[in-house]
C-alpha cells in the first residue's frame, strides 16, 4: 500500500517530453463523486474549455501520427524510464512542471480546486496507510485512485497546452532534446527508433500549435514515481 500511495502522490504527469496521446476534453465532474462535489464545481465553467470532436480530413492525419507514435513509444518505455531517472533530467522536469502548474492554477479557479482536491485525496490515502483517521474500504481506495487519475489527466491536458506558450516552450523543447540524447547514450543501438520518436513528437507538437482544438497529448502507460522517474501504471 505504501508504494501505491507514493505512486499516486507522484501523479500522472504528462510526459510531453516523450510525447502524446489523444485525450478528451475537460469534464466539470473531475475528481469528485457526485455526493461530495462542491457546489462551485461545474458552475459557470462549462464554456471555458469544452471537448472538441473530430474536425475533418486533418483528423485522419492526426490519428495516423498518434497511432505511429504509440507504436514506437511502447518499444522505448523502459529506456525512457531509465533516462528520466537521471537526477539532472528529473530535477529539470520537476521544476518545469511546478512552474507550469503554478501558471495553470493561477489562471483558473477550476484547476485550483482540482489541485486542492488532489492534495486531499493523497492526504486521506496517506493517513489510511499510517492507520490514522478514517479506515478506507477497498471500494473507497479504488474510487479515490480513480478520481486522482482523472485529476492528473486533466492537469496533463492543460500542461500540454501551456508547454507551447512562449515563456515555457524553449525550456520544454530543450528538455525534450536532452531526454532523447540521454536515451541514445544509454542505448546507441536504438538511435533510429529514438530519432523516429522525436520526429513524431515534433510533428504532433507543431500540429497542436497550429490547431488549438487538437486535444492534449500524452504518452501511454507512464507516470513519474516518487523520484520523478517514469513507471508503468
């Protein structure tokens, strides 16, 4: 259980460094069961960022890129995990995410509520693990875990957009390049696959910049562990 709490606390950060997967738009019910949702959540926010569904022909190109990206990324998951365990990369990534999250939370009361809810969930799970406070059933643990993942997915969606803003784009792209270089150092035999992944990542990144309605992108099946390294979910 301790490792579960640690992984949950680490959260599902978008590893935009490693690239994207299509995810859906925002739901106003993220992070809460109906019985515990604050009245303020879902009121007056629906117009801010609604989910966008398939435009036209460009969708086919996007889907083809995403599928190809998924295929290549899955073959490099373990190498990527090892690369992100590097203290310098992990530290730089953590600092970038902290700055981006501060930007998101500072500009959106909705996402500020989500961050508070995430902290509440982690505290409840940690207290349960220590035998303090309420004792949570397996159903409650599963529900809290689901809410936490949903919150992290929404934050990932927002990060993917904020990474493209001028004040963050240079740091993001430099860190992305450093990750791929580290992966090549660790396993030169995979250089061709890594270059292919980098190319697909770049195409998807540029597509997002030119098409604001393209949903957030995220690498499948990865999350940072307590030290910032990536782990399979």
